C-alpha cells in the first residue's frame, strides 16, 4: 500500500489517477501528466520514489497498482529535466513487463543523454543479461523515434555485438535483430563474424541469409529455402517430415493380374 502522505500534492494525484492511457510504445497517446497536474523539475525526486513503489493488487485501492507506471511516464514527459533521473535502474524489473516497457519508451523522451545512461547501464558489471536486452531495446526504440540519432544508436549496438564471443547467443540474436531493423549495413561484417563463430541464436535474429536479405544486401533468390530458415525452423521442419514418414503406412505392391500370363 502506498502512503500518500509521503508525496507532495502534484505527484500524489498520480496515485489515484487510475488505468493507463495508450500502450507502452505509444507515448504520443499517453495522458498529459505534466500539463494536467502541473508537474515540474522539482517533482522529479518524488516521482522517482513513486516509480519504485511495489505494484501490488489491492481491491480496495485498485488505482494504486498503476501509480509507478504513471510516474515513469511523467518522468518521460518532463524530458531533459529527467535525463539523469535513474530511469534505467527500473529496467531491472524483469517480472513486470508493463513497467519496463514504459521505461523503455520514457527513455526515448528525455534527450540524447539517455543514450549515455543506457551505455553505462549496459556495461555495468552487475546488470542482469535480461536487463541488458531491455537496454538494447531502448537504444533501438530511441533510434526509431529520433532518426537523427540513428548513427550513434547503431554504434552502441555494434559495440555491444563486438563482445559476441563472451556473451549469450540469445543476446547476440537481439542485437542483430535491432541492427537489422535499423538497416545497419555498416554492421554486416561484424554480424557475419558472429554467425561464423556460431554465437547467434538465429530464431531471434533470423538466419545469416535472412539477415542479408533484410539489410538489402541480397535477395531471397540468392539462397535456398533452407538457408533462409533459422536452425530451429529447420529442425522443426525435419522433425515434421520424419513424423509424417513414420505415420504413413507402407503401400503394398499392386497385383497386376493377367499381365504377362499366357493367353
């Protein structure tokens, strides 16, 4: 239960605001917390505190369940004033997808310094791999919302991929997926190295052939159908083929009566 006495009036109103407006990756559809409640830079510290409150279902105070997400969204809307607010630290809430997805979106609203914070967070030795994947997602989403920042975002993703031998194959898969979404042809050589080393979970990124097609470096006609499939899809297809072969009864030879017999 959130103690409303701990918060100043503008921030306190978020506790009883209620359900969310718009999806996590649709910040343009979010409620105007700053304009409606008159939030300002002075409210950043209490918003940070509210952001860290536990999200528990309480039937008597049901609206409180959404309060931490409202705080995250409000911090995003405050823009540069919240750039160094510590939003990245909430990427560690692996069990709360709704909160984390709103953090990812909010980070795209606080200016280019968010990229510095994301880089610091990604390389911190105690950052969980799941949280690193969320940081990568935030970098990608930042580039999609701010095309003028596409190049530095690609550079950050490429720097992350340079450690492909020392990190999980699924993490490399996500990095390549985001680079592909950004049409980062400049990363093709590095991506190829990761695939050649067998360090990519390609059911996330797509096969190396599929990545080349997505980057516009080749066409589907340049590859066999199998090459365009991920390893998992190839195995599934093979297993289905073997299952079909086992379940199909053997055909008996036809008895061709009368053929070849003497008249």
